[in-house]
């Protein structure tokens, strides 16, 4: 069965979710225990690659970049990559080389290696 939902519907839905996410994470501080803790951290005591991302996002929305880096530097550094992937997906029809670069297996492997290295380093050195 062919997917008949236009791409624009997905983009609009993503924009609405992002809009409400920005409002929620701007108004509420995840550091105040309003949000559930990471299940990986609760069960193992280890930090997963995403631990601190909600608190980092809250700090970024308040332009506290240093504090955001303290909570999760990978999340902060990944924003340009996420913007690139979003751009490539959105404008892939007009910029096919950018779209192809965003789907590169090399990029996927590099991201995986960075995430694994970040996970090990933050648990070994408590960063
Ligand atoms: Zn976590």
C-alpha cells in the first residue's frame, strides 16, 4: 500500500511538535524533577548518550550555552548536524548532492562512532 500522506503534512506536524516542545522546555526546567529520569541511568547508574539533553535544551533556550554544555555537550554540538539533516531533507529536491551527503553511510558511521565514544568518555571521566 502506497503512503498517500503528503510530505508537507509531516513537516507541519513536526513544526507543531517542535513549537510546543520549545514552549514546554522553555517554561519548565527539567532539572527540577518535573520530567522523568532517564531509565538507563535509573537502572544502571550509567549515563546514556542522551542523558542531560532535556536540561541542556532548557539552558540553550535561555541562552546559557556553558550550562547546556555541562549537561550534555554532544547534544549542543549535534545541533548543526541536525539542522543540516533537516535542511537536506526539506530541500533535497532542489539540492540532490546535499541530500545524498545527508544519506551517506560514512556520515552514519561517523555519527555512530561519535555517540559510542561520547558514551564511553562521559562514563569513564564523569563528563
Ligand atoms: Zn540517559
